[in-house]
């Protein structure tokens, strides 16, 4: 019969509690019930075993044999001159069968050290030789611990952050601490200490226990590490349950590292540890740029009961894959979870960062800070699109880690990382849209120095422009807002003849067969975007494109776009009812997408007409003339003076110039001509705020231009003649 035993003392947080759960499960499966299984039920670890609760307590109290965990390569471990040797000597002098393996390992280690004449902490090549000999001569049960604590490479050693620097953190040796706790419990004596049963119940079932030991707890439980404000006085001492510490270190043996080699004969070996990545500030308010961190570990949570061999396999692979490569940082790990780049049987992960903090028993030591949960779900269905950015983002991230990097770059990268992290965690088009806008700001930061674009910090390497993103990015980021629709209409403005797409007016880039590159100095004349004044920038773009069209001798205007904004959007823009900063961010982001391949569709239907002054002027700034031809006239050229009038705030003069141009080209603007006296005067008025944004609005491609025709033009000669007679 299988019993389901809840262990309230084993929870995902703090790190000590999680590792303690792994230790309990491993020891039960290896030494008591080989068919045992385990899972997480909410925040409680659950054992599925033939043991009862009382059997479980009896097993640990009477039959459990501690794994021989020592670090005979580190100072303070008890094996070298000046070390505290009390715990080692107590274990060596013990007669209890449960410490037999421990005594054998200590004896063998001492023989090796004596043979090598190593009496002090080894350094450099001496340490390499010592570690290699340990691997050759010590039994497998010790090598499992050694693999969890240290990995040998061709070029030195690599340490997993979960065990500090090979089983110690600064002057605190975890293995020395473990042996001291075993002695306190009574493993070296004929009987366990009287408090042992209460400590064990507290460790497993969270039952209250008195007389916890005053001892170092290391990085594993910051709340009990002691230090300032850790008690009722000015400082509190570290309080440790010896059983918890023992079971916690037993759990680390499932974290064995390995050495992976890239498929390159010249590549150096790199160590790989289960679910361990470089630290990233994204999703982590506890970490700031430049702060000392040993990295992060993402520990899996699973709901379906698993056997020990299944759990070993999960930790052995430590699989967190982004595209065709392993996750390198927290953002990659979040992407791996969202893109099913991890084992599908895992319900989620709890994230820990190993950060250096002051205070506590070992001042300046690292502590394991819980950085939140990450549930495995399918809401971030477009996370795989981010693979298109991998090569570029790696270069940009590397450049931002260089010397003298300006804050605009690090700020842009952090915003992008945060956006990717949040999208992978929660999904949704709004969060994917934030990725697009954040990416646009990275591009803007790179293009900021027009004379030397793409250079970050002191590095001589140049980060290329963001590559062209697939049209699927547009569907993933869709937003129902005037800012999005206006930005989309502008970003999709295509090249016409020698006049490039709108992107060339925002940054110094040129289009090549394989994508975008930074333009040569002689080709940077088209870029006019500067500062944060959106209306002024849009007006400058319009003037530049008209100037370039005239220089190139184009017949039409280079204002054709794959998308267009509605009359309602234009009215909102003129009235200042849009967020200019957000619109600009959308523009910089959407221009990175291959909008020419995106499926064009109307995403908003206008409900109200635009101001007549805008409608009149816009007729002279349409990219094609099919709408005007329905009025019976011929194509017209724009009146250049209109933009000068608008810049000077002379709206009526601009509208009169437009009406004259339309009339001279065969169109009949309303209210129409007066008999023998030319055009009927019209008073075009707009609020001052609208006038200031009118020239910028003329750049925006508008849907249904025939609505403009009906608003300001007579549509037949008969109507015009009737109006003239009636006047």
C-alpha cells in the first residue's frame, strides 16, 4: 500500500527548504523504498511511499546513513593546517555503522594528501592535480558529491552557484558545517541527541522545535542568517536546525554538473550545471547593473509524482533550450519555458539569484534570494518569434557589457529584457507590443550618434541595425489604438523610386539585399529625425520626402503606404488626443517589421469627418490620384508654399493656396466660384493646437481619400455651374 505523506516542512522557499525536500526524497528512494515517488502539491512536498509517517521518522532516526560529503580541496574543510578538525576527528573515532562510509572517505583522503605532501590549502596546478587524483581513486558515492560541487575543465575548475566556490562561501565551509551538525545530532555517538526527534519533526512536518543551534547557515536561508534587525535586539544570531542542514546538503547531490563542449575542435570546455544561468536584472528588482552575482538557478516544480530516476534525468539534462542553443540568462530561460524548451512535465520554476549582501554571520557573503515563480503555460504563444533576434541581441548584449557604456544603451537593453521576460511569463498582445516598442528604442539608441551609428562604449565593434522581422510580429503585437494605427501607416511607407522607405528618414541606414546596414556618410542626407518633438519630426520627414522626390524627378509623391489611418485617427492626432511618446515608440518598433508582406486589412472604421482645412490640404499630399480623378480633374502637384504657410501659422493663406491649386488643376473646391469674381472666400479656422499639428498630419497615409473629396470638392461641373448661377 502506498501512503501519501505531506511534508509541510519542505517548501519551495527558502532554498534550504527546497533542497531539503530533494534530500528527503533521494535518501528515502535510495535507502528505504526504491519505488517511492514525489511531487509538489501547491507549496508542499509530497512523498508517495510504502512508509508511514512513523516509518519515515524511524528510518531517519535509526537507519539513514549520511552521504560522505567533504571538501578536501578547500581551506577550512578540516583537512589542512589551521583548520578546525574536531568534527572530522569525532567521526573518525566513532564506531557507529552509519558513519562507516564517512570514515572510509576521510581515511582515503588523508592518505592521498599525505602521499602528495599537501598540508596546506592547494592552489593553482597543485589543486588541479589533487582534484584529478580524487576523481581517479575515490569511490562513486563521493564523486556524486564532487560533481555537484566542482567541475574539472581543461582550464581550471568551474563552480555551481548553489554550492558557492566548491562547497564553501568565503571562509564558511559547508562540509565542515555539515559534519558539525551530524555530530550535534549524535551520529558519532551510540544514541542520537535527545533533541534529535523534535528537530527531525520540525524539519519534515514543521512542528515547533526549541533549542535550535546557534550556527552558520550560509546562503541558503537569508531569513535565519542573523545580522542587523534579525531579532529583538540590534543584531540577531543565526539559528539552525541541524537536521535541516544535513538534509539540505544531501539534496544538492541531485545537482551534479557536467562539462559540455561546443561542436568546434578549437572551442574551450564550458561547465554546465542544472538549470543554472547568468544573472539578469529582468524580472528581478533585487539586482542592479554591476552588482556582484554568482548567477541564477531555476528549480523545477512538478505536479505528477515522479520516481528518483526520472528526477535524476530532469536534473542531469537541466534542459532549457532557446531555438538550437541552451539558455544563457534569465531572459533566455523565460523564453525556454514559454516556448516549451523545457520538459513538458514541469509545472513551473522557482527562481533564485545568488547575490552578495552585507550583514549576517559572514559579512559580504552571498545569499540565495528568491526572485519569484514562473509558471509553465501556453499563453506566450508567439515567444518563438524571438528566435529571429537571437544573433543581434547577443551582439547588443555583449556590447552593453563593455567599458564606458552610455546609460541610454543599458536602459534600452534592460527595458527589452523586462518586456521579453514579462511576455514569456504572462503572454498577451499588449506585452508583445511592449517588446516591439522596447526593440525600437534599442534601435533608436544605436542610431542616436548619426556620425558614428551602432558604436556602444569603447568597443570598436559596431552593432548592426535590428534585422528585418517577419510579418508575424505585426499580428502578435496588434493593438486597437490610434497611436498604433497611425504609427503602422507611417512605418509601412514604402520606397518610391530613389526615395527610400520611411526608415531612412528616421535613422542613417541603407537597404541591402540581405537586410539593413548603417549608411555611408554620403547617403545620410535623408535622415531628419531629431529630438522628441513628434509633430516637428513628422513635418521634417514630409518636407524631406517632397524635396527628394523633386530632386529625383518623380511624377507622384513618395507617400504610398501598405497601411493607412482612419479619419477618426487623424482627428485624434490633430486634437492632441494621442500619446505622442507612445506613437513615436510604436513607429520606431513597427518600422523594423517587414510590413510589405503583412496582410493588409482595415482595423478601424471612421465615424466622423476630419476638419475641412485638413481635408482640403491633404488632397494635395496624396500618393496617388485615383480619388481625385473621380472628381473629373487631372493629377496635381503639391503646393510647396503650403508647408511654409503652416510653419508660419498662416492657415488661411495655406488653404487659399491649396484651393487655387485645385481650381487651376480642374477641381472645384467648395464653397465654389462667384460669378465673375473668382473663388468664393472661405474661412478655414482651427484651434491653435490643431494648427501646430496640421503639417505633421499631412504625412500620415489616410484611408478612404474619397471621403476627403466629398468633403471639400464639387463632384461635377453641373453642381459647380449651379452654384455659380445661384451666387
